[in-house]
C-alpha cells in the first residue's frame, strides 16, 4: 500500500456516535474503548483521557467535542490517516 494514497472513511464522521466510558470521558466511538493496553495507549497519547475532558468537568458535551484534542483527532483522520490509531484503521 502506498502511504501517500492511504485514506480513511471514518464512521465517526458519518453515523457512529461518541462513546461515554466508565472513566467519565468521551471517545470517538465504542470501538475506541478497548481493553488492549497498546490500543488504549494511543488514545491516552492523543489526550482523550485528560482530566479536563471528563464530562463532569465541562458544562456541555460540545465543550469536549470542540476541544483541541477532538478537533486535532478528526483533522488527523483526513490529513494524516497514517497516524490514526490502529482501531480507526481496522474498523
């Protein structure tokens, strides 16, 4: 596969909604809430588990979805899909 032609068709941009997980955070979809340590670490590294992104620390869900972490994630899916988490590429 030529990495320059690699594209994703993210389901989270079309019909799959965000997932509220037991830590109190939102993730782009339920597939991202994995018990596999390496897969979870990718979302930790992207910033999804920052304390200030917990639902209880925000007034609205939109505050979270419009955060730099979320905007940068969705931008990455289109502009740098080769850097996307494994679970996004797989599903």
